[in-house]
C-alpha cells in the first residue's frame, strides 16, 4: 500500500504544470510585450492568389481566367486552391496570362506585389494588383487534442493560436517543452518554447510562419500514468498473495 501511495503521488499532475504564462502574475497585467512578426518570404511551390483589375473588363477577365470555375466557388476547397491559384515553380516564377513569367521567390508579399505591378504597368493603365498567400499550412504534433496539418487564412498566427486550433495540449503534454521546427532555405531552424513563461511573448518562435511544425513533448510521467492501472492491479494481486501465504502459514 505504501508503494502504491508513492506511485500515485509521483504521477500526479500539479496545477502549475497546466497554466499558461503563469509568470504574468508577477508583472503588471496590462504590460506591453513588443515583438515584431517575422517577415515571410515566398518559397517555391507556394500557392498565391493573384488578381489584377483594370478599367477594361475584357482584359481583366483574360488575366484572371478561372478555367471554367465560377468566381464564387473558386477558393472554397483545397483542390480549387491548387488548380486555380498560381503555384511558384521550382525556378521561383509565376506565369500570369498577358504579363508572362514574373519572379517572386524569396520576396516578401509587398515586394511580390510591386514586382507584378511593375510588369502590369507595361501593358495596363492604372491596374490594381492583389496578391495573397493561400498555402499557409502548419502542423501540430504530439500531446494535443487533434494533431494534424491545418490551414491558416490570416496574415499572422501565434503558437498559442495553432495549439488552440489543434484542440489544446492534453494533460500529458509538457507545456515547458514545445518545439517549433521552421524550414528555411539554409536548413531547418528550431525554437524551444516554454508556454508557462511570460518570455514566450518575445520569443522568435511565438509567431509562426507557413510550413512550421509545432511538437508538444509528453511529460515524463506519461508512461507511468498509462500503466498505472496495470501497476495497481499487480500490487493488489501481490498484496492478496501475501495475505493468502500469511494465512496459510498461520494455519
């Protein structure tokens, strides 16, 4: 019984292990934590939503051809996004009707818009250029409610929002050991995050970028908790056996 009590106490999850940003209580609750969002640069195989509008409706329709799909249904699901969006090829270019091939890889969204606008100015007057990234995907793995790959249709995404979309961290998840993997042109960059620490708000891994992977590690006592029923059953059987042997010896 003493052994069972020790096992139970060692496997208990404490309240402080489940609290996010708990050190916020030690500072002013209205404190401001400045952190600039990392600037994303377009990569090969990204899918872009590109629309160019002019006063000439025929020219606009020619440039923004939808391959027979109605405008309302153009971006309702991922297959349509893939078919009707502009994919950045392995050379870093997108090919737009009338305007031709335009290099956009390694450019920010603003730089890509300017590059397309400059090309459009050669052929069109007062053209309006709209460019959006529609392939903002990220993955959340490990001890979360719904691990998987998700799509984000916002210009920014924090690690807390990503975990929220994945169903939050389970009771087995270690909120002090969250790993963010970020692919870059030079290799994979990693960030170790402690979601219980207020310094998270100033970390370079707080804002996610497309193709980031978030991994939530399990707590060390997970296996003990999983096998607790088996251990309890074993100890109960062992105690019963000892009682039987003791009773037999007394007889």
